[in-house]
DNA sequence: GCCTCCTGTGTAATCGATTGCAGTGAAGAT
DNA sequence: ATCTTCACTGCAATCGATTACACAGGAGGC
């Protein structure tokens, strides 16, 4: 149980600890004979570096921290997978935390990651404003990139998709399918995703001349339950919109489910769209039309920015980069592509 | 950017580093006046402990590592949430890794967690045999608990559910609903979950006199896609079983979807069951009857075992604990509870 | 033959927090 | 008045790996 240290290896090999370190870390000149002896001794003792000690000395941990609002949201887990994949290529590891959509927990997680000397942090902030102080404070201490969502009033890099452009795709598609009125179901406007998506929705609806009943803009949270509740409320009002645009797939799954339960046909009576293209979106009944985010590209860019910030010595923080990638529309069965407008 | 150390705080407060440490870690006697000065200095400088340095000195990190086969499987993410929740109460943090169902990646993750001096490891092994060496090697060095799945030939603690008992519940329920024949769709028998579940299925089928066509035992992987493919294959054989028992919910979701696509009514023509009770299981069409695992209890026990092992100084490894909790059956719409047997 | 340079190795400082040991001074005991 | 006792506080060692610096000895240049 007691760990093998470099000192024990050096003793067995009959050299100094410095030499052992030089052999094992591969830097510094070492004669072939000594190298062999050291490697063998290390092997025999089952030596393994103590990452903690190394990190203390180097002040580098080869570890990146990531904080997401909710690990049970499949969109974020797939984003995590993408990030992990990219990091693996760089020989870095991921330290993942779940903020449970609570800025207070989020702040603790960020602080704790910073205390653990991660080399950088990737965060998708839970809240559009309340996450600000903690994010900024963390960004002042080490490289930080915001992913997908972002929080205002901070000076950090960001990578995500152009939500407004995405909504344009969605609305154009719905309009083509004959929709002349639309409802919006999202989460409370406390994070950038919903804000941007709603803004894009509203603007394009106006441009296309689609009517939006203010009573049919419903904000709750990112969950199936909320989608169901919101849809029930819309159905209860008595006048159905031609389309229900949802801020994410979980909500959309709830909406289609509630429609089915209430005998409202999708896309016959109402078209429904999601956002994120999570795996389960195609399992809805009907399969969801949704917006696909290029997760791998997002992850790639985030890691790249982080590496750049590390190199720059994050003191010299220049203007921050905002990278908005272009999302694509995935058309499935919950909308009526190219149908003729209803009479 | 340069971090504030205890030395700077001590200088500002006009005391020694020892005193600062005593104040901040709360151990050792310190006069009220000094304590106030130190706290203020720390506050003013924005001091934050360096967890790395502390860990090196204490050889404790207050961190637990967790390795799961797949972070995109909602069952594991909810298990992770439960574990994180329990750990939070203990003031510990979770370091999460995804093995992508690959024993080689899994081994690397385990080694890397060990090198990072986590206080203990919770792992759900990817493979029923190939995960063995790495798991055992890790368990020799630090406290380790296997969760849900386990790998044979190792001497470690384990917490999970009684899969055989669960299958008894499932089969009895199906039998009551009139099923006299059944198919099984699982993953390749390379992990304990499938093994145990299949064993339980087979045994109870025999006891109840239900027939099982060997051609209708289909093994692939834990995914919706595989569920769809397997169901399609079963439908194609021409003779439908009365029930299709699935080794997890993802598979079951795929199966019901394929049934719908092929015009096979569930539960009218075929009853279908899942396993895990993931959130999406109730979103299937029809909502899935499934087995609920008591995740919070599982997490609780795992953390308890880990703590016990740490205290015991894992050298004195006694006989390992195997804790099988009792799962419950969640009856929804994909089965026909209490219906009369078909003629 | 003497000097320079380079390779290979060891010594010891370093990263930052913790803690055993020792020392100081004041309160209390005799 | 002298001796204990105890609450505080500081010094310095410690955790394990890395690395600046020093130094030995051999090769090569003049």
C-alpha cells in the first residue's frame, strides 16, 4: 500500500534521485547503462509517479476542469464526451463537475477546480447573470473558456453556435411548412441559450409575419416535465398555434408527448421543433425536427483556445475570442417540410 | 495570476506560516486577536489553499475517482449524480472518467486516478473478465468499490442490485400478463449485468414453464440501435414471442420503436420490459415497464464502504463485502398487468 | 602539455501547506 | 518567591519530484 518513491528507485539502482527523475521524465543526458538500471529498478518496484508531487513542483497538472449545468442533460454529456476525446489527444485529463443548475454550487465547483490547479477550465454557465462573478473571478486566475452558454459582463473566450441563425433556419422551415403562428417554450430567461434562441425566434417571426401570442411564450426549465406542462397549457387555451418552437429537445419531447396525450396530431395540427439533436430526439413520437450543434468542432475550438491562453500566460489577457459556429437543421417527422400552406 | 500563498498571508498578518495554517485549517490553539488578523489578511489577499500542496503533505485529497463504462448512458449519469450527492455531504469531490466501454481505456483511467492520489475509486467495470487485472491492481493500491457491474476474480467490495431477483419480478409479471414464451435482448455476455440478468431470465422462464427460442436470445450492445435491430430480426422470423425482455432501457426503447415501425402492437401482441428505469423509459411509446434500481441507496453504500476501507488502512483487506440491494418493478404501459392469459 | 568543452552525475533548493518540537510568557500552585 | 502548567507561537522538517548549479573526468584543440 505504501507508495514507491523515486528515492527507493534511486537506491535500488545505485544512483541519485536526480538521475532517476531524468530517466523517467526523459529530459537531461543519461548514459545508456544507467538508464537501463533505473528503468529496471522502477519496473521491479512497480514505481508510479506521484502526480501530486509533480504538480506541486511544476505547477502544471495536465488536467482540465469542466463544469456543466446538468450532467443528466444528454446534450451536455455528449459535449463532455467530445471534449474528453479532444483532450485525450493532448495527453490531458478531464475533471468533470455538475453544477445542478445552481450558481452557488457552480461557484464552489469553480473554486475547487482552481484550488486543484487545473490547467484550465471549460464552463457552461448555469445562469445568465448570477454565474458572472464566480466565472470572472476564476477567469482572473487561470485560462477559462465558456462553452455553449455564456454569461454577460465577463471578459473570457466563448465557443458555441449562432443561436439566432439557428432560429432563422427553424422558423423558415416552419413557415415553409405552412406555419403562420407560433408558440415558444423555453426555460426562464436566465441563461444565454434561451435568451438568444428566444430573441432569434421573435425576430424571425416578425420578419416572416408570423403571429406570436404573448400568452404562448412559456418559460420554465429544461426538462421533459416542463415541456409536458407547457404543452398542456397551450392546448387548454383552446386555440392552437401552427407551431411550437422549443428551446431544447427535452422540452420538445415533453411537448410532443403531451400533444399525443391530448389527441393533438404532430405535425398535422401543430408542428414541433427541438434544439440540440440529442440522441433521444429521434426517438420521440414523432421523431423530432431539431437543430444540430457541431459538438466536436465546439470541443476542438474550446481546447484550442485554452491551450492558447495557457501559452500566452493568461496574465496578458487580450481581447477575448467569441467563436460562433454554424448549426444545421435536422428535419425529421415533427414538422411538415415543403407542405403547402394551410388554407 | 500568481497565486497567493500562506507565506504572503503570514507576512501581512505579521505571524509565522505555522500560525496561518493553524488558523485556516482550524486546528491548534490560536489567540482571538491573531486569528482575526490572519483571517483579515487572507481575505484581503484573496488567499485560497493550494490543494495540491496540502494533498502532498497530507497524502489525502478528499477526492474520489469514479469510472463508468459510458457517460452517455443515462443510467450511469444518474448513478454519478447520486454518488456526487452523497460525497458532497462528506466534503469530498468526484473525479469522473468515461471508459468508453473499452477495458484498455478503463485501465488507463484507473492508473491515472491512482497516480492522482484519489482517496478511493468507484468503478463499474466495462468488461466481465478483461477489466479484471486493472481493477485488481488498482484495488491493491487503494480502496476500491465496484458498482452495479462487477468483474470476476477480484477481491473487492461490490454494491449493486440482485439481478436474479429482479428478473424474477419481471418474469412473474409477464407471466401474469399471459406471456407463455419470451425472447431476450441483451449485450454480449461480457459484463456481469447481462450475465446475471440473462441467468435470472432463463431460470425463471424455466420455473414458470415459459418457452425460450434459442434463436430469440439476441446479444449486441447497450444501445437503442441494437434494440431496433434485434426487434426487427425477431419480427422477421415470423413467429412473435409473447414477451421481449431487455437487459436495459436503451435496448427496450429501441425494441418498442421497431415494433411500432413494423406495426406490431405493444403490449397487445408483444409485451416489452426494460431495466434501469432511466428517465426516458417513461417517454417510450408505450411507456416502459422496467426495473428500478435504488440508485441513492447504492451510492450511499458505496461511499460508506469506501470510507470504511480508508479507515481500515486498506492494507488489512479483510473479506470483501458484496451488497445486493433489492430492486423494484415499475409497471407502465408496455406490459399487460393482471390481464387474463391468452387462449 | 595545457586549456576548453561537453557528457554524465550528484547536491541541494524548490514548490506550498502541515505539524512535531521547542521556546516564551503569564497565570496559578505551594 | 519559586516552581508548574498551559496557552500561544515560531522554527524547521516533511511530503515527492524536478532542476539550477557544481563538479568530475574524458575528448579534442592548440
